[in-house]
C-alpha cells in the first residue's frame, strides 16, 4: 500500500513540475546551425490608441539620407528596414528606448492628404533615428521636434505614401502597432576582446529593448548596459566562447532567451541570427 501511495505522490509532483515548466517555456526552435532559442509565455504587444502629431520628411526619393541614424541600424536596406522609416522627436525617442518601435501614421485635416475612396491611407514606419530639437526656431515654425512636441521626420518615400511632399509639414494621427519582421532577432557585434557592443535588430512585438544580458559558454548571465539607441555593451572578455542572450522588451517586459546565437569563433563586424523573437 505504501509503495502504491508513494508512486501516486511521485506521479503527482512530476505532473505538476511538467505543467510549470511548460507554462514558462513553450518553444525551443532550432535554427539551421543547430542552435536553440527558448521563449517565455507572456502577453503579446497590443496597438495603442490614436494620438495627434505632425510629420515632415528629410532626404530625397532615394532615402539615402536616412542611412545610419541614431539607433545604429546602419544600412537600412541591407538590414531589412527599407524606406518605411522615421526619425522621432525627443519626446517620442525616449533616449533611444523607442528604437525599433513601429508606428501607423495617417495624414489628417490637410488638403495635401492623399485619400482612397473617401478613406485616409496610413503607412507603418519603424523608428530608426532621432529628430533633434532646433532651439533657434519656434516650436510652431521650424522647431518641429522641440519638446514637448510629438513629431515624425519621415523618409521622403514614406511621407509621399500619405501626402503630397510639397506640403512640407502635415498634421497626422499615429499609434504604436506590433512590429512583424521576418525571422528572429539579429545581433550585430562590434567592440573588441574586452568590450562587446551589440546592435539589436529585427525585433518583433513592441520592437523595443529595455535590457539585455549575455552568457558565455564559460560564464553566468552578465548584465549589459545601454550604450545608445539599440545597442548594448558588456565589459567582459568573452572571446572563444559561444554566446547566448537574454532580452527584455521595453513595452511588454517580456523576456526571451536566444541560446547559442554566436559560435565560439564569433567575430566583431558580424551579424548573428536567432530564431527567438517577441510577439
């Protein structure tokens, strides 16, 4: 009888442990190189309410002036962002924590707005740059990005999707929406043997990052500090180790694990892909 009772108790706690673990980690996708990523079950990012702002554009139809930018995404064509991008006023930029965020923008209350069958079209852009204040100009006359204004300085191709570029500046409505890039988060490495600087790209869900940790194959989790834009740094000697990352979303506080993203022979200047991403 005692043996039967112990078996039942053991089975109950085994079932309970299995249930708890499966509720925390529900996916271990494996990429082409055989590396795995684990994702924690948490709420997904939801669109925000519509708010009022204004929009201008910078550069020309090629969007060449938008390359680089304060978020550190480099060549926006090569890294998957294209021309649907915008620089944010400091109020929206949030010291770089809004890098990668996605916004739906539509022109409103202007004769320069484009319309389709009576409805106002909108475009979805990704935040890749900052629009700095211009304190020499009034906020309503040239200093469009002066705090506390919410303002989007869009690429010209993106601006022309919703309004005639000759308008120069237009009133818009905007809201945050989930980002839906293809594939997992990408980690571009810079730095040196004692300083790892990582640019985080192709982020889904809220698109933004609050905090990061790195783990070498011979270390525990090391907290990374926010450098600027979408970059995080660790002052540690991590050469010769495969690297994993723990990433927390700024918007939803969701945490995901991208395990064994970079092999032990990783190099600065290279970009490493994971299958892990937000929702």
